[in-house]
C-alpha cells in the first residue's frame, strides 16, 4: 500500500476513535450537552466535534434537541439490546437467583475495549445496596469483573489492555503497579475467582468470576458493603457464582 493509502486508513481509524469518544462522552455525562461541552469533555476541537455530531445525527446514533444540544440517539437502543443478550436470554433469571441466595447485588459485565462494561444487574434485597448503572464502563485493574476477565488472558495481553488507560488509583487500595496487578491475576487463576476489596470504591467489596469458554469476555459478580461482604459470605458466594457462570455458558450453547 502506498503512502496515500496508509494515510487514508490512519485518518479513517482516527475519525472512528473520535466518533466513539463523542458517543462515550455524552453517555458518561448523561442528559443533553452542547457542542462546546462535548468538545471540552472529549478533548476534541470544536469544529471536529461538530462534524462528527452531524454524521452521528444523520445515522441516528445522536439526536439534536430544539435548543441545539445533543443526546444519544435511538439507533443505539437495538445495539444495546443485542449486547445485553450476549450471554443468552436467561441472564436476568440467573442474576436473580444469585440475589435470592446471597441477598447482595449481582452483575453481569462484558469486555468493552480496555474497560469492563455492565450489561445486566439484579439489585440486592437490602435497603442499603450497591447500584451500578447498566452501560457504565469501569477500569479493568480495579474491579472484580475486570480482573476476572484479565486473568483469562496471557499476561502480555492483559498488560496491553490496561496500558491503554493506565493504572488509575481509584482508592488507596487500588493496584497501581503492573507487578502488583500480575501477582493478583495469578492469584485469581489459582483460586478461580477475583476480589475487588475496596479497590474501585471505598466501602464496597466484590467477588467475581469470568464465564470462560465459550464466553471468556463476560464476568459475573456479587457486590455489597464490606460490612456484609465478609470472608464467610465470599466463601459461600464463590460456588454459587461459578454455578451461575456455568448456567450462562450452557444457555449460550443451547441458545436459551
């Protein structure tokens, strides 16, 4: 391929990245944003942001309100529905059974680029419970679901992913060096589950497992306040989460 061909391909990839940055920025902030607000939050020039928004609006992935502010478009709804059903139609029932057995919030997350993204949730039974918005993206290195999925990969692939966004210290407990993360991933592989012990949010503990083949990009977790997510509850939760993961994998095999 000549230089012009390589340049055109690079420009196309950059435009795609920027368009996705715009979508993720609006999704992260919620509501409706102006062109200037989107440009500032995504770090893009205003003219570039405006061109991308025009294209996204024309395709239905964004919509423009009468006051000229922008929000996510309806074209994203079927895509989100399809993404949420990756583990099969029985995912909500499986999550609900975990909540019935343990009382705490159960989550299903998928690998989304260099992040974990929650695609389904069953809220816990307690008045004070964990709530994570479906669609929210979180770091891989500081969450149970993220570390469970990273542990399914070779170390070099896991590091490649986390280096894209960095080892951000979400709390004083977050693993912020590659050596510490790799040691934790090896522990995950040995015991078969991951633990986020106040690494993403102070006061919250989470236990998670990756589904494995044929769905290694999905992970199940149960999370709650540290006062209730005791070692005893985690020990009781692990076999139940492993069983739930196996049920989801079986559902994918059978198409149910």
